[in-house]
C-alpha cells in the first residue's frame, strides 16, 4: 500500500503552505496584443492586419485627406489621366477618382461591416440556442438554414429591393437574411461540442439558467472560430455589396461606392481602363486583407519540430468553414 | 491482509434513515437501429443519512451515468429517485433548482470542470447569484469562507483554470459544489486525474468536510484502496446493475459475489506486486457491451464459477448477512479472493 494511503494526515487543510504562486496581473495595450496575437499564427495574419490597417486608416482619415470633393464635376476635364492635381485621373464627369475611391470605400466597408456584425451575432445566438434546446427548434433552424443557403444572397436582395425599394436598410436586411446561416451552422456545431463539456454540465447541476449557459459558457468558448469565420466572410460581404451597387441596387447617387464606380466605369473600359481597375483593386485588396486575417486566425501555425528540417506544410482551411459557404 | 488503515470515522448504524433511495432506476441511451445502451439497468440502492457509500466497478459499467441520473443531469428512463422523502425523478423548474442546492457533484477531471475562459472567481460566484444571493459582499464572503475550508488562498479567484494545478482545481471543484450548502455530494473518481501525492490530501479534505458540514457522500471509484479507506458501505456495480452491497469491513473480509472477489483479488495482486495479469487470467475477456447484455446473470460469460443456470436465469437478491445483499446463484460457494490469487506468494502486509 503506497504511503499516500497508509498515513492519515492530521493537519487541517487551511494550515498547509499555500499552493499558490504569486499572481501577476497585467493589462497589455492594443499593439502588444496584436504582436502577441501574430506570434504563433500563420504569416497571413500579420500581412492581413497590416493591409487592413492601411485601408482603414485611409478611410477613417478621408474627410481630412481627400484631395477633392468626390461629387464636384469638371466636364472640361473628363477621363483625364493621372496628374499632380488628380493622382488617379478623373472619371466620365470629371470627378477626382482618388477622392471617389476614398469616399466610396467608406460606404462599402461600413455596410459590409454592419451586415457582418448583425449576421455573426444573430447567427451565433440562433445556432447556440438550437444546439442547447435541440428537438423541434434545432430541426426548424437547421432546415431554414438549408433552405436559405439554396438562394444566392443577390437574388434575395433583388427580391427585397423590388418590394421595399433601394436604401441602406433594405440592403443590410437583404444581406442579413442569408448572411446569418453560416454562422448559425458553425455555432451549432461548436455548441454541440461545448455542451458535452464538464463545465457546462457543472453549470447545469449548479442550477445556472439556460441563458447563462448559452451566453457565458457556450458563446465565449466558441468565439475564436466564429471570429475567424467573420473575417473570412467579410470579403464575401464586401463583394456582394459591390455587386449590388454594380447592379444599381446598392448605394445610390450622389453617394457612391466601389461597386457603383465599377458600374460607372463600364462604358469607358477602352478609353480609361483605370476607372474600372482601381475600384476593383480596392475591393480586392480590402477583401483579401480581411480574408487573410481570417485565414491566419483559423490556421494555427504548425510548430517547427525540433529534428525535422522539412518545409512546414500549409494546412488547408478547416472544412467546417468551407462547408458554410453559400456560394 | 489486516487493517493497515486507521478507521476513525464511525460506521453508520442500521437505524439511520435513507437520504436517497433508488427504486429500479433505469437509464438507457439509444444506440441506433432500435438498440439501446443499458447504462443503468434496474438499480435499487439506498444511501443513508451521513454515510459514505462507495460505488465501485470497471470503467463503462455505468457508475458515472448512475451519478448523473441521480443528480438529474440526465433524465431517467424509468424507475424512481427518492431524495429526502420526495420523489424527484421528474422534478422540474423551480423544484429542480431547489434540488440543485441540496445535491452536488465533484467531477473526475478538475481541468475540465471550469470554463477555461472564465476566472475561477466568476465561476464560483455564478451559482450563488443564480440561487438568489443578491448582495455582492455576501457572495464574496461566502466564497472566501469556502476557500478557507478547502485550503486555498483568495488570489486564485483572479486566475483562469489553465493557470492552476490539478490539486488546486479539484479543491476548487469541491469548494464550488459546497458553496450551495448541499447535504448530499457525489464524487466521481475525485482523485483519478490527480498526481498520487495529491490524492490523499483531496480524500482527507473530503472526509474532513463531510464531518464538518454533515454531508452524505457517494464516492465513485475503481480504486478499492480508496473505497476501503473512506467508505462506510460499498456497492459493487457490474454492467448497469448493482451486484453486491455490504458494509465496508464485511465486503472486504467476506465478499460474496464472484465479481467482487475477482476485483479484490486483482487489488491484492496489485498490492502484492504480482503481475497484473493475475486478474486478467481470472476475469476472462473484456466486459461485454452494454448494448447486447448477456442473458441470465450478466457476469456469467466471465465468471470463474459460472454454471448452466447462470446463463438463463437472472439471480435473485440474496442476503448472506445483515445489511449485506448479493445477486448471485452461488454466493455461498465462491472461493475467497486470496485463493483466487494463485500467482501471488507474498503476503501483502508483511
């Protein structure tokens, strides 16, 4: 019989020397958090963060740094090439392309971001509740997801805009109706797994209400993949907003966004190709940066094994995320 | 094998009222194709006020499911759970929430028992808040009181589970379970995930708290030494059924069910340093699947003394002694565990 069993210890537990190390609480600032976050992640994370930071910086500072009013026309100077005054030239109404890119980006990015946050929040809550309650609610949610995923979101947007007319509200609503489904699906899967954890069972046995379990245990513990998914979906949202604007159903004149600029540029593809290339590139870079962040969050960098100098393979994105794609 | 363990907690007398009584409790899980997993399959058992009942059996025999069914973490398929004179089998809502205060659970794996994203303080405080302790200072005081009881310093409340040791976390699990002042505590292998050096501390803590707080304990374990050390009575479970229940000393000196005897023999073999396969040679094969349970006595395919009747007739409950029940056709013909231990020549206690 081992010693641990045969000696009956006498001391009261609170007289034992403490098992605690001294706690060192520290509140890191945003920058050091970012640096820490980038360590141990795939390189795409860092690149994406830098790119996105640049784009956002320009968009935030637009009211102060944009060289011209984006709506001021100068019909005498139509479709001009780059010059000192107009770095990216002018469009078919003589408006400054650089200024329009900056102002238009504010619309595109804001609408995509708002839609995405609404989608992520509602989708997560719906998915977590479905997993928690199970039964008919789960069935209803998952079948709705199946149905909604069948419709391309542009089609639903066209339908809603036909009913309610154009407007930012309609646009956001249209994108949300299909947009929550991948989040619900992802969250449901994660929540089912988390529901089987001991700490969830503990909360149940301790008598914590269901809402507490969902909002304080399940959702926080599923947040990492959901955030990664949010970043991955942002690019998709941005492109969809652009597509709707391109179809003339998104942002309405005199406002403009990158999609609308593409539409405007179409008749002048041969005379001034940069009119189409620039907003396209803006959409591309922004979508790419955010997607790279999402990828970086999703892919854990493989730790170099000490004795294996072989190249580190880049793992494919997790299937859970690919599965949720509506395209 | 003499008593090398000091026995200083009183054995509960026959007269004590059962705090918990299970009547033919069944918990089946669907296994697809119309089949069922017979995790808990007709358990009748009572736990007396103030005692420590040991529940032993191999992994997968349904011990943990039984605990979860009693605690109403899962719903029973059939049968009754009577707690403190009240049938709680299908208690719901408010009643169930009140019940949560009186029966609690200590998890096997302390690392998984706390939300990794929450500080331990938040985890500990939540149940108090959910049970109507509105005053923050009061909650804080209650937590500190309990931390003191389990021997942990206040600073741990700031930490996350990943920053703590297994021993600390298991103390915290116990603290959390006891915050609500339950009278009944089920401990599911509370030490199996811990280092050997910590185990005795945790077990002693449990015994101490039991005495201080007037608890009734069910201790699930597959470690017979732990059971022998702590329990007043022992129930042996095999494949969803209780096969033998007896007071601790009676069970260890005069076991009647062949399964109990094989378990004891295996435990003796381990202590004697004999090869662990002494047990394997006695216990033929793996435990059968709880999906296709054997006919008759469930133990018959592995039983060293099985006869024809065992595969066809389910044995009745017999009473070899006062307060001792066994479910075996041949309980009076079972060889003693020391006789089963053919390979061991050394006496464990010399």
